[in-house]
C-alpha cells in the first residue's frame, strides 16, 4: 500500500513561509479532486492550519512523484519563489502513519498538547469526504488518527495545565475562587492580551464584567461582545471596591494603581479577597500592593513560571503518548496487512483448486468408480498441505502487526511464484 505524506510546518519553515502555504476550505475543495485527476493519489486528505499544511494520500501508481507533489502545492498557492521544495518534508508508509498520529496527539504542535489540532484534522477529514477523495484506506486512517487524539487526551495529561499567560491567569483565579459564576472582573485595558484573558474568564462563566480603557469606544465594543459594562478610565480605583478579580493590561510609564489606594479600598470592601492579574509591561500595579492582607497579586513573571512548569509536565507525558501511538500504529498496520493478505490467500486457494480440478478431470477415467471419491479426498488434502505453509506465514504477519512493507513483499513473492494475476486466478496449463 503506497501511503505517502508531504508537508510544511513550524519545524521546517518560518511563519512568513507557512502563511503563504495556508489553504482555505475552498482551496482544499479545489485541490483534492485535481490530485486525483492528475493521478498523484487515488485517495487523499489535506490538513491546513496556521502552523502546518500537510497532504496524506494513497498513490495512484507504484511510484510517488514527491517532487511533483511539492511543486503542485507551491503552484496551488502561487508561492514561488519565496517558498521552495526544500521547505517540505516527506514520509512513506509506516513513517507517514506515525507522523499523522503524532500530529493528532499534539506532540508535533508548536505548543505541546495543543487541543485545537484534533478539530483541524477532523475538518480535513470532512473536506476530503465532501470532495470524494477519502476512499476506504484514508477513511480508516483518519478515523484512527482521531482515535489516537482522543485516547491521548483521556489517558494522559499532555493537554492539562495552562500554557499561555492569559489562561494561566484564569487557572489561578479558578483556584482562588471555587465558583467564578458568582464573581466579577474588572478589565483595565482592552488590548489583545487583556481581551484574550477576559474571553477565557467568560468561558469559565464569570459572573459580571466591567471594562475600562483609555479609548472608550474600544471598551464599549468589547463589552458588547462579552456582555459587560463600561466605566471611565479615571474610575479604576473606585471600581476596585466592588469587584473580585482585576486584570490589568495597559502600556503605562508608571504604576496606575498604588498600594495606598489598594489599602483604602480593602477597608471599604471589609477586607474581602482581591485577586489582581498584572500582565502589563511595564507592570501596572505597584508590586508593594502584594503585601496587603487578602490581596493576591500576580505579574507576568509569576504567570510565566506557572506556564513553564505546566509545559515541563506535558513533556513528561510524551512517553505515555508514544506508547499509545505505537499501539494504534500496530493496530492500523494489522488492518492494512489484511487488505493485501486476505484476497491473496483466497486467490491462491482458488488457483490451486483449479489446477487440482483440471488434473482430476483429465485422469479420473484411469481410476475405478469406487476409487474416485478417494481420489478427490487425497488430492484435496495435497492442496491443503501446499496451502498451509504460505497461508500460515501470511496470517501470522497480519496478526502480529508485522511491518506493512514486509507483508507486502511476501504477498508479491507468493503471487509471482505461483503466477497469481492481479485480477485473481493464476496462469497454468489448461
């Protein structure tokens, strides 16, 4: 089975190169049928994300035109000369399957354990189905890849723990407050990082959102999207009296909140806990505020430490992931081997039976009528004994998960030795 993969990713190319090779859904729908029409692949799937564009397929002939496939993808995007064939890597047979499984498991992602990649693989799967390029083998392979991803996420901790500063902040808030639905947040600064942190909090069900930004229009737009309210930027300190969580992410040459202001606010709020996430650079909140009782202040360095620790934990899960990939790879190769072995065994048996029948019919009149049943029995037993050795070896290959290429070589040798044609039957004297 001529399975081949070719792709470009963050391992092989810089962002500006990868951006040139990103494919929209419509581009994928247009490319897949052309790959079949041009005889590159009999079955194929394209997966494209911000970090990778990869093509998987079963070759239409005996030889894969790897260089032609690389040029096809480059020409598809009109990306020459900025993108070259050297930016792509290829894999074949078992190596291609193992690579796809590693991608689905999240160990090939820029952020180890990325949970989004599984959905992106599923999108590629569905686009191939829509385009009519899936086929039985790629259908089984993509289902196996999705199964790998699901197993990895349920049987290992590779996707656990925040690996971004914004999500680490939310993870901390969840530890301090058991039920975020009853808490409120003040977002100071409606920039990209602040917005992302707020989105994570909203995703966790935060009770109420208040936004303050130097440009009020931007705050109102974000509040409309997130379902919050807006206050004037000058009202930040007063707002501290009624919120539980503060996320501050503005660019300011000096601190926008001082310890004295926090101390006064804490008295007004009866010393109820105040959780402050300072992700501004330079810092927005005077770090001395952390010394005030029931004030929990975390800056970028503290959050980055959490992120690094979580990444180390995820890396520690890779051996478990590798074991799952190995198990699923063996299972897929075993299934793949049966595609080659089953029909061959059947055709081998039919070819020998045809020879036996012809020879018995040719010489049956030389035997007494009462001996003809014995002739049938003896000749059938001879055929079965001839079949036993080769079929046992081939079946053992599929049952043990013997490497696909080895089983295919055995199948080819058997077909060549006994003259079994590709369309069934054998060449023998009639």
